């Protein structure tokens, strides 16, 4: 308390003199900004606002008055005075209508006030105003278009958002943020081909703009996925200033009576697939051996939902870090003396990857929320299972791979409504119901074509999908018609509360998985409700996850050898109801004893792995992420991506890379690594 008082005393004592000089028009603009900054640094924001307000009142003829209004608006916003900030920004723009940053901030303030329509109008007005090009105006126009696109996307106006983001991409194709959202929007709208170049935007620029998560929906290429994650991390996180962040030594745990402190960082510890998955894990943790901290970084909510409340009751400490910066969050984690820090987000929405870059715990591990490697210098471990990452696939990951029985925790306590009749969910009673409840972004052109082949071969069948909105649903109906399938054979399920959604799953006959990004928690829900899931694994994490769940449920006969086998088995099951009935009976018989639902065994193994990591850390054996040659792998992978190969077995896939690496090496020697370009491989080539 005394320290804070000392910090504040000097600028506070000068405030009356500064106010008087402002009244007498003797306080220069430079002195004003410096003095206000000093007050804010000392925690005296209200006094800084008072200084700005007084200066504005007595210096309204100054040619740079709009800048003072702008800084004043920022200070008011920091004080929580949103109406005052909006008024100050409007005054700023009345003086200087072409001040780009003022338009950007005013739009953001209006959006935060719940006036998204007015925010868009504000940004559009500036976008129309900036026809002539200067570097500064290009930057402002780009930011305006990105904000418009983001708000339109959040409002569900995907078509409009896509058009706006395309304008931003054409303005600066080298800026990947617009392209990331644009591609994701096209996937969610089932617009194929996903990547469409133009005279201003090349195919390579579109490929470079893909985020790692979007790439997982686009292609099954774990080498390129690793290289993409590596580049994405460098772009997203960079190299933060680590001064003041000493590398942490492990807290010695030789006395087994001392608990291991585990921190989980996630934006999804709420009514979300990840929140559902982890709820019983948190409840099952052995509190005599581990102490659980949860760091919530998602959207702020007025009150915790049921899942969040349940998680709060199951853990030792809950911290909401959604309103503090990455550096402050890292310092909080350090202060909490976390031994093992678990990144549950990966590269998903609201992820806070930069927190981990400060290395706020001696051990950092990726688990549960993201299907792939992080490609970062600070994630040391990844937790998966033997189906998702068999030993010979470890080369596709920068982290050390550790395994639990099944990588998909399920919550055995979730509420399930009574099962409805088919007619209650809009389905015909006598048809064979193929279903897929994956998100629309996972449906590719090749996947949809397989489904149409299945429907064509099984005349009395229906395809039941989750609705993507009327426009998307209609687009898929039209595509079905182009494949010779009557559009009414596609039936779309509206959103439903989770207990009702779980209940309706079971009325279908066979779940058809997507590729390359398969069902994850959705597959767990399906087999839990007795619905067989047909899938085929590829080479990467996202394409192998569903097969892991199917195997853990005890029905490996539903795992196909590839796309052709997948189509053949789907048609065969529709023709042989008895064979399918036997699978359903097997699911039901094994349900409670299956690996998938043995959460105590999963948690015991998870805790063993945490203790293994701790032991390796204490012995100085914590692994170093392997990031060698990833820039080269990216370039080779980008070339392979242009060949648009949907599915390859492991041997053919690796050979394709090795041949291209050999060509690259002949031109510019590549250092050996432990992935595909080993010394042995190079000699063989």
C-alpha cells in the first residue's frame, strides 16, 4: 500500500498546477500527453481524465484537438465510462472526419454497447471515405474491413462477412488474418472448392493464410500440419519479451505426500464439448495426489452455467483470466506455483497461446481441446492415445508423445432426455437413416460425393445432418440434386438443448463420419447412445480421432480401410439390417465396461503421466520440442498441397515427401533430422 502511495504522490501533487496551466493555455500538447501518461502509470486514471477534460475546455482552438479527444476517449474507456468514451470519439471525428483510428475505436465502442448495426455503419462510412490510397489509409481501411467482417460473422451473416473479408484480402493479400476467417467461412458454408484464387490473390497466399485448425478440415497432411503450426506460432506469438521471466525450476516432489499442482488453461470450461469432456475428469482426480487449478480465458459471462458451476465445485482453485493480459496471466500462474500446465485450447477460438510462451510452469503439455501438434518451442508434451498417434507417427509432432487409454473423455453423468419417435424429429419411420452431426466445416466436396454415392446405392435411405442455416442447407440440397439424389432426401436437424440432442441421436441407423476432420466428442456421444459410427482413419490427428473412439467403444469392425471400403460398408449395412443390429447390440452390451467410458482408468493414467513429467523435469530430462527443418517441410508441403490428394496410405504419403525432399536437397542441401529426412533416407535417395 505504501509503495502505491509513493508512486502516485508525485504526479498527484502536480495535478493542480497542471490544471491551472491548462486553463491558462500554457500546457503544451506534449506536456499534456506526458503528464496524463504519468498519472495513468501511477494508477490515477480519473485524474488523467480530469486533466484531459480541463485542457479541452480551455484549448478548443488547438489544431490537434482531435488527438486530445481521442486520448481522452481511451482514458474514459479504461475507467469503464463507455458513453463518455463514445461522446469523446464523436467529438474527435467531428473535428477530423478522416481520422482512421477514431472511426475504428468508435465502431468498437458501439459494438461493445450492443449496437452492432451502428458499428458497421461507422466503419463502412470510413471505408467509403478512403478511396485514395496512402499507406496509413490502407492500414486503417484494412482494419475497418476486418472489424466489419468479424461482426458480420459473429452475427451469423456469413455471406456478407465473406464478401467483406475478400475486400480486405485483395487490399493486403500478405496479411493472413482476413484470409484465415474467409477460408473458415467458406468451409462453414460448404462452398467448394474452398480456396479460390483471383488476379490479386494467389493460391499460395490463400494456403499461407489457412489457420492450423482450418487446415485440419482441408487436408490430411500431418507433416504440413506441423509446419503450419510452427509458422502460425511464430506469427501469432513471436518472441515475447521474457525479461523478468526466469526459467522455472521444478518444485521437488520426492515426498509423495506432497501434491502435484496441475493447471488447466481453457476458454471452454463451460457448456461446451470440452467442458462436458473434462467435468468428470476433474471430479475423478485423486485430490490426495494432485491439486487442480483452472484458468478460464473464454468470454465473460454474467453467471456460470451448469457445467462451469460443476467444474468450479470439483477443483481446488478457479481463476478467471479472461479480462487480464497474457503477461499478467502468466505471472498469476507463476505465483500459483503450478507444476504441470495443460493447454486445453491449442489453436482454437479464444486461445491464449502467448501465456505459455512466458513458460509460467516448469512443464507445459497439450491435451484435449485441439487435434494436433502445437509446433511451438514451449509445448514439451502432447497427450494422445495409441490409435491417434501410433509410435511410427510420432515424427509428425514437435512434442514428446504420451498416451492415455482413449483421448476422448466422456461425461457419464450428462443429462439425457427421453428418446423421441422418429416422427417427432421430422424423420420417416420406414427409411434407413444415415446421419452425421459434425459441423458443416468438416464436410468437404469429396466427403459429400461419397455420401451421395451411398444414397444412390440405397434408394430407401435418408441423410440426416445438423442444419448449417437455410442458405447452407439449400446449397447442399442443390449439390445433392446435381449428384442425382433427390434434395428432399437430405433432412436437417435444428439446434436443440444438449439433453434433447443426445436423445435424438439414437433414432438414426448409422453415423457417417467426415474426412479429413472426423467426429470427436460427437462420435463419443453417438456410440454412447448406441448409434454405430462408420469411419476411416488417415495419417493425421484429426483424421484418426474418430477411429480411436470407435475402437475404445469395442466395435473395431466399423473402422474402414479407406474411402472405397467406407462406401461399401455403408451400403452393406443399409442392405443387411441384421448385421447392423448385431453391432448395435455389441455397443449396448459393452457400453458400461468399454475403454471409452472407463473414466477412472483414464484419470489414473493421466495422473501417472503427470507424475512422469514431473520426474523427468526434476531429473533434467524434460524434452525439447523438435522444430528442425520445418520451414523446408512447409515449402515441400505447400507443393504437395497443390496436387490435391485427399487420401493416401502411410507408405505412399511418406514416399511422396521423401522424393520431394530429395529434389530440394539436390538443389540446396538439407540438414538431417529425425523425421523424414534422416541420414539413412538421404543415402537411399
